[in-house]
C-alpha cells in the first residue's frame, strides 16, 4: 500500500488506564462514551475528508477504542509499525492531556524524524506551554477551523516551503524558539466543510480497520450520529470552553460560524440514506435567528426523514416554535440544560430565564409529538450549596409529577467534572465567581488526571461547596433522583436497586482509597471493577431509538462501490 501522508490518532484520556488504579467516578455518565472519552472529535472526519479531497491521504485511528476493546492490543507495537509522513494528535478536550502527551512522546520515540502535529481547543489555549515544555510536539494548529491550514501544513511538510506562510500555525524555528503565525484563518461560515459520513466508511474499507473509525465503544449497539450547525456560540455560560467569551479568547471569534440550514438538512438526509441511527444536531437552531431555524425545518419537512432527530435548546423554546418543530420533524427529541432549579444560580451560570418560562416550554414539548425531553442539571455551580442541589432534585420530582405521566420527560443530574474549561469565564476570573482553582497549567492538569479519585481530579471548588461536598451532593442527589425516577416508572425496581448499589460501592471505595497507605491488590481490583459500572444512571437512559435498519447495506454498498 502507498505510504499514508497523515495518520490522525485519538488517545484515551489516561494513556496507561489498563495499569493505573484510578477510580474515574461519574464524569461521563450522561454522555455515550466511557470515562476514557474514546469518542474522537467530529473534526477528524472533516479534516480527513478535506485533505483526501485535495490529494493528501489521511488515516484515522481511534487508538483509545482499540485499547479499550482489546486488552491484548499493544499500542506501542502498533505505533512502531506505522510509517506516515506526519502524525496528528488531538488535544481538544482537556481531560485528554495525559493521553495526548504520552502518545506524542511515544510516537516521537519510535519515529524521531516524523513531524507530530497537535490541534484542538486545549492545544490552542496551551500552545505556549506545549512548545516550551514538550519538545516531542513539532507543530500546533490553533483555532476552531483547521481543515485548510492543515492542508497547507502538509503540503509544506511534503514539498518544502516556508512554515511562516501557514495560517494558525505554531512551529519550531530550529534554533530552540517557537514561532506563532497567529490565527488568521477564521472562515465566516461552515458551508465549505464537508461532513460526509460516507468518507469514514470508504476509509474503513481502504485501511481494513473498522475499530479505527468507530466513534465509541458501544456504537454498533447504540449508533448515534451528529451534525453541527455552527462552531462557536452566542451564549456565555461561565464554565463552557465553547462559550462566546472563550471562543473570542481562544479563536478570535466574536460570533459563531454557522452552516447553511439547507446544507445542515442535507447532511442529515445523507446520514438517513445509510443508517436509521438517531442524529444529534449540535448547537441551538435558534442561535442564528428564527429565520435560520425555520429554513432548516422547511428543508427537513420536504425530506420526511424518519430517523430520530435530537435537537438542543440553550434557552427554552416558545410554544409556537415547538409546534413548528412538531409539524416539520417526524420523530424528534429535545435536550435542555436548566442546570439548577434556582433562577439565581442559573443566571450566575449564564442562562437568563426563569422557571415559569422553562415550565411553559416543557408543557408545550410534552403536548407535542416530542418523543423524549432530556433535562440536564449540574452540581458545582455558582451560589449552589449542598441544600440547593437537593432542592434541584426535588424540583425534578415536581416536574415529573406535573409532566411525567407519559414517560417523555427524563431529568438527569451530574457534576461539573473533571475540569472547568480553560478559556471560560470561571477559569479566567475564578475569584470573581467564587471559585478556587487547583490547576491552571497543562502540567498541573496532567498531574490531576492521574490522581486516584475523581474528587482529587476536580480542578476547582467553590465558596459554597468544597470538593468533598461536591462529591457528596453528586451522590446524594443521584440517589434521590433514582428514587423519583423509579416512582414515576422511568426505572424498574431492579435497575434502581442496581444503581443505588453502585453509588454506595463508589462512596465506600473512595473512602478506602483516600484512607489507604497503599493501593493493594484487593483495592486495585475493586477500582477496576467499579470503573466498568454505570454510577449515576444507566447508559441505556441516554439512548434514542434506531428507526429501521442500523446500517442500510444496499445504499452503503452503492456509496462504496459507485453502483
């Protein structure tokens, strides 16, 4: 086979997770992936498609998934056997700090002459520290849109040229210094991006590597797809690394780059041709204005797609818009994150609406054809103490009593964990918001990720709750919410008992870890066993139904072989 130009590698959050006795805790209970965050960024698909379309071959390898699925898989031997022109490694989500840096060092050990390229929001934020302290990283591409900068960088690596001409690039000058070209490539919209899911299918066949392209561990049994309406955000939630202030600080954007609503609908239609899997629309459709949202819904109404479409709202939608959604989408689900029952806490977090507006929206959605409404609440917020968390859970019970009769409403609660995102207002102005940070540098966050309990990995505490209290509120709130869900038929008795048992085991395990002089064999085994269990909720609670076939093989074969 011809030599591959670029191999994009996605690491686990903790590279040596199979050996290190680290209790992950409930840091990923309300997302599809495991606590190792094996789902690679959706940008891998658009990067690979853009470069391949322009004559640069790219292979994606989900190394985290390979390590997770097969204990006998040897990542070092696998990396040793690769021979691309360059390697790319994502450091997008900060919990990957250990995995990304360990992987980069391993790559450079076995391929000392091969360039290693970093990218992602966390790499962007910490580009100076990476270049100063981690010599095994050669290049960093900064910003939120690096498809074209990566193409230009690869052309320069392959053919020679001046790295100073590549936008968004940080590079080594060969004299011990680092050069920052600045972020000058900021496309005003995303209409140039091709989110083509037939591309990873074709690459899977080309490289004979299904596990390299699977998004997360249970994807084959719980397939879910995603399309993105924008990069960036108009909202300014204080803990979010994707907020308007964070994107302005990291990427120089003062407003999001939106994808045409018609192209967004076509993205979903292309997915529906290949699979009946649910499709998550990333980004609130109303951010770009009512006209944008209505154009998207008109296009979707024409296509009559039967897949479950999951849409998120950063502000509760009005009843008349809910009716429009209901008239336009055959099957849809909605996600809203009120964060707290307390409007004061919610406002401090950056969401300016009251409970009456939220409840009016919930009522409209329950009365519509919405098939499921997920409400997400959080632990670790400004002005939120232990009592406030428990009152939030009781508010969930009130909502279930009022709106939960048909089983559509599903409240969830989880901690802000493990990190407050660098670049967000809580990180940059911690004291102003009543927060104390335990880690600020990349090195400190890497050390935190290797601590034995999830409490010790939290990079913050607040004026209202210590880390101990955040952990206690998380577990106690979850126990009470399980009781409420069981009472309203969202969990059967056996499921509820199982989650309760897991939480009690987690509490006992954390006490044992913190009070142990040494982590012996018995404690080590208990850590690994509990890491395989769901803690705050069952993963199946997050699943949306597949409509029809998981994979529509005749259509896929036509895509792959052009017939």
